C-alpha cells in the first residue's frame, strides 16, 4: 500500500539551523499533518503516564489517553506495573475509567467478561455453550511500559525497545537532577486548555529568546535564572537546560531553606524528552514539575502541570513557587501561544526567520526549535 505523504515544513526549513526559516504556517494547523503526527509520533514513541507511587497497591490502576487511544496501567500480583489497551476483546466496550483498585479481576461493564491483572481472560458468561470458544485464546492487547526513576512511561507499540535502552541518557540526566525521583509523591496539578497546536506550545517552552522581551512574568523568569551561568545540551531526543538560580531577593516567590534533592547544584534545570515532556525544578523549591504538552486536536493542546515532592504536602516556599508558576507565568504563556496560533492563519504570514546565532551556541538561540522540528519531520517522513 502506498504511504500517504505530506509536505511537512515548506521550502524555508533547511538542514542548517543558522540559515533556516521556521516551518510554513500550515504545518501548525493542517489536519492531515496532525493525523500523521498521531500515527507516526505519538502512537510509536514513549510518553509519560504517571508515577509508580500513584499505584501503591496490587490492583491499583490508572487510565489515560494517548493519541486517541484509551489505555490503562495496573499494579500486578507480582508487584510490577503492566499496561493494556482499555478495551474488551468481546464487543469493544471500555473496561475501566479514571483510577481505582480492581482487587483481583477486571470486569467489563457490558457483558461481564472478566480479565486477570495480566490481561488473560478469566471468564465469559455462557462461554461453555459457544462452539470452539477457548479462554486461553483471548487476551487484552498490551502496551509497552518502562519505568525510569519511578516515572511510568507507555508506548502503544508493545514491541518498542524500552525507553531506558532507546534513550539511555534521558534517565541519566533525570536522576542526576533528582536522585530521589523514585521516592517522589504526586502532590498537586494545574491544567491549562490551550487553543494552539502542540508544536507551538513546545517551541515556546524550548526557547529563551522571548524571556527577555515578552510580558512581565517572563521578565521575572529572567530573575529566576542566572543568565550568565545558563547552559544547555542537545543529545538526540533529549534537550537539557541548566543555570544557577537568581538571587533570593529577586525571585518572584519565597525561597525558604535548601532544596531537599541531592542532585546537581544548579538552581534551574530542565530535562526535555521528545516529543512533548519536560521535567523541571526551580531554584529554592523542593518539587519536581512534570510539564506535559499533549495534542488535543490540530489547534488545541492540553497542558497538565504535575507537581511531585518528597511528602504529601509542599513547604511554604515551594508552594509559593508553584503558585507563581500556575497563576503568573502559566497564564502569560497561554496568551502568547494562543496569539501565535491566531497569527499563523494570517494572510500576511507564511514563515519566519529562525533567530539562531551562527555557531548555535547562545542560550537565547532558536536552534532548539530547529532540532525539535527536525525530529518531528524525520518521524513523519519515516512513518515513525
């Protein structure tokens, strides 16, 4: 069958980030591009799902959606965590919703087919009267599951190489930033529904250029990061940003005491994992933020901000940092990316020149955007 191919980025997007334009505007709203991304990127790559501490007991489960597919993860009898497509093998009714505990068996609400925690069929009413019905032939379809630093990642392709093998330096960087990652506990979250394409949101997250020139919250962000110490690295699907924290008197939130994590001493750190996940810590705050930019349509993104700490509550200084991120910086970011999305439809715009320094060394440079989109386009071209 001939593969459906799409013109991905237009003629201005070149191999050289220092001499490249952005992808053309339709790349950020064309429904065909979006559908191709769901197939070639999000249905074939690893994505964050939860933290293992959210499934403390045997039978605990959590459902979620990845690229339009409902899946769940569950703590098994052996203490491990498995994952499955959330669909009964009889007549396609979804099995679970939300989160909870299924004790020893998963029961379909439609015809009461029951499944073991390992996905095998336990029973089906009246099955003994059905010709050639064999329980051992029926199993839920698994998804790939890998756990790094306590964080649970899922891949809709159960044959995919584990994330820890495919991108080994991701776990190394995450654990260098927060060696206590496995001990973390989910504390709170903030959700933003954004009227912008997911790539617009990721690009805004990755670039530091606008931090100096956009709204007041971003000028405060420049006080959070000591720009003279700001540095970065790009290694395949991982982009890392590091910088000392700004002085305590300039921070837009309270700083009380030392961070409880024993990793590197950089106050501000981000480990970004392609295509849409970032793990972030702020100076003076004892929390790790999982920052997700989840496609929710060609021009819509769900952005959950998930906060983890070493206990069930955040100390006052950390809570102050979370409040600033949720109510000051976050809403300003939403306004920025939604304005960009509207502008992409303008008859007065086709593409823009990427602002990358010639050596692609400066922290303000937009070569990070080029790298991100190059991986996206390569995935679309190769089909995954």
